[in-house]
C-alpha cells in the first residue's frame, strides 16, 4: 500500500523514465488503482513498484493497462444514445461524409454501440470512426470485439431503453461463452493508440464522444482535453461527454452551445 | 476540533431514516453532508427532490470535480464511485463494482477519511449487504467519528451488524440519538 504523498513521487518517476505523464490525473482514483496493481502483483512498497517498473520492461505496459479504468458497457446511459439519435443524427446526415472520434474507447463497447445506431439509421455507409485509447490492451481488445455473454442481459436492456428495435444478439456471432461483433461493424472503424494528455489533433471530426474519461483528470487536464476537442471540431461540430462531467469550467465553454443539458451534448458555435 | 463533513451511507431500508435525520437537524447547522445510497442503475428517481422537501440545505446530485461547500447536501450519482480530492473537490469513478455496489460506501468512507482524518463523521444505516463496514473501520482508525444505526431499529440490520462485527467501538445509536448527537456536535 502506498500513501498519497508517495504517489506524487511515483508519478514523477514515471514521467521522467517513461514519458507518460499522469501527474494531473485525479489523485484519489489513481491512488486506488496503483494500490490495486501492487496488490495483484504482490508488491509491498513504492520502492518495490518502482524497481519492477524500471527493471522489467513488460511490467510497465501492464501497469498502464491496469491503472486506467476500462470498465464500460454497450449503450451505457441509454438516454444519452437516444438523445444522440434524436438531436445529433439528423444534423450529421446533412454532411456528405462524417468523421466521428470516440476518445477513450475502452474495449470498444461504446464505439460499436454507436456504429449499430448509425447502421440502423442509414448513416453507416458514409461514416468513418476513429476510436482511440491510451491503453494498448484496450485497442487490441477493441479490434477483436469479443465480449462475455454474461453481460448481455444488461446490454440488451440498455439497447431497448435507447429505442433499439432489433435483437441486439443479431449483431453478434456467439458461442456459449462469448459474442463477437459482426465484422461489418469493424470495417469503418480505425482503432489506434492516442494519449489525450500528450498527443495532438489528428483529424477533423463532426462528432466527438469522450465519456467517462475526463473524470480521471483534474480540472487543469480536463481543460487541456477540452481545448484539444475544440481544435478537432469544425464549427457546428458536436461534443459529448460523460453524464456527470462538465464543460462549464473550461476556457472554451463560451464557444459551445448546449444541445442536451442532461446528456451533456454540446455544439461548437464559434 | 469539530468534524467538517458528515457522510451517510445506507442501502435497503435507509431512506426513511435519512429523511427523518434531515427533517430534525437544527436549522442553524450547515456542515456539508454527503449521502451514498445504493440505487438502481439508470434510475431517474426523484430521490433528490424528496430530500429537498425535508431539509433547509440545498440538495445537489454530485458532478465530477465539484467543490464541497457548506449548506449543501450532496448525493452520490448512481453507477459511479465517489472519492475526495485534496482540494475538497469530488471525483467520480466508474471502476469495478465493490460489494456488488457502485457507488460503494466502503470506497467513499475510505477515500474521505484518509484525507479528512478526524474531520469527518461517518454514519452507516440499514442495508442488506456488507458494504460500508471496512470503510467505517478505516474511518475510525483515522480518528473520524463513526456511528452505526441501532441494529434492533434498522429495517435491515446486516449492514450495521457487519460494521460492528469487524470493529466494536463505533457508536450504535437509534435515529433519535443520531439526530441528538448531530445537533449537539455541529451547532
Ligand atoms: C471508463 S473508460 C470509458 C469507456 C467509454 N467511453 C464509456 O463511457 O463507457 C475510460 C477510458 O479512458 C482511457 N484513458 C484514460 N486516460 C487516457 C488518456 N490520457 N488518453 C486516452 N485515453 C485514456 C482508459 O484507458 C479507458 O479505456
């Protein structure tokens, strides 16, 4: 177990040694994740942890994969997807080609959910999705698109709650334990590694989804991410963040208009 | 020194107790109160508006990185764990369920008490699982004030009992005495 005061020092070492900067992440959840990692790997002190990180090259990548929180689900917050469908899709439809960025895509649940809705609303053929995450493992898992069957009851419930009319399972090939998303839903998605803290704009996108990622950043880092999103959006482009996250305190707030206050969907107006 | 934040955790059977605590708090008290109650996922319940009718505080469901202020009752949103940052702002977290729960009372009790030490008061009410027991123990060990609902009074005693089983120095009080204690401590 490490304490808060040791955390800063650890993050500083990581920044120097590996060029990954977690110093502006939310300390409280970072502390829990680091302690969880140490627990799983039988490390007792921050000295043990640092020693392993520095001397064992595979463990660092493991560390990155484990300290980020990859928990996600299909159609998380159904009311959000409903609103996206009702308030944003009609607007997107007016573009000849659509680029969408899902930042912090985890294992792909959110990106594939979106793609299913795009398909059902005939926007699929003209859409390209860029799905990014800091974790290499997350990107690999996303590309595979294989999910545990145990959670599908919840996913199906979510899907219906957001207005789905098909059978969700029709979009997957399943065996007893797992379900894999149909390959057509992979065709228009480019999954890649991207770090919101360090990397820059890579593509202009008409819609950006970045949900439940910013909660892991402190306000300063959130602001930096908002500036990045601002720069990646054309005027009239849309930004959607997590239900309990807020754009209000960021420097670009004035440049956005609220499309759905509850669901945290914004449109860039200048 | 007086505790600075009151944290109430509860599950099945806790809601009415929370209402009667809030209803009977002296109007002069404005110590921030944080409520972590197990709730249904995606529920758009009118929980906050019902609370609001029972209190002179302003009731607010927590947004990420919101700063804690006096005169507010903060409720933990469904489907997020609730943590405290050094600058007295809340952090939300969607990591794995703990004790089958998100929010988990254990996580909030622990996170608040490692920062606030003796400046917090944790109250664990009725519920039918073990969430909160470990967190309340940690809070007690950090010199926070810790109270469990009277196990005979609680509609579901599993939760306060679990806390008592792993640590026997929490104050065990019925609703009336919880109210009296808070009114004495924070006035
Ligand atoms: C809780 S998941 C959110 C998944 C999905 N967006 C949702 O709402 O269900 C958070 C994701 O953010 C990613 N993440 C954390 N820090 C990041 C960073 N600096 N850059 C890019 N992604 C990051 C994590 O790897 C994780 O997959």
